[in-house]
C-alpha cells in the first residue's frame, strides 16, 4: 500500500506529461475502494480516445481513470468563485460565548 506522500511524488513527476495528453482534464490523488491512495487521472468523458495508450501503472503505482470534465476555471469575481474571508455573525457570537 502506497502512502499519500509516495503517490504525491509520482504525481509531481508525471502530471505535466499526463496533462499534455488530449482528453486529460486533471490529475489528482484519491483513495480507491479499499482505502489505498492512487493516482487518479480525470478524462473528458466525451472523448472516446482519451484513454488510449495511457498506462495502468506508473512507477509501480496503480492509476485510476475517471470520466469527468472538462474542468473550467471560474473567473475571478464570479459569484461561485468569490469567497468571503469573514466569519459569519453566528460563528462570531458562538466564539464570544466561549470566552
């Protein structure tokens, strides 16, 4: 069983090459059904050729392929991309009660 750090290092070494392939939308680290860390490659579900010639293993680590994407970066300032850094009033009230 590989550690998260081992899989993270494999991802670092191979992400650029994988991402340069047509139909690859993302590369990440996830846990599989048995709880083991695996390198996960997200493929454009609409691209039938995206999976061609991609390895089952990289450096002895299993690769899982998932149909998804393509992912899109949200534009700064859009409602979904905006994140408030202020705590909600209810959280502030709760924190002051604990003092």
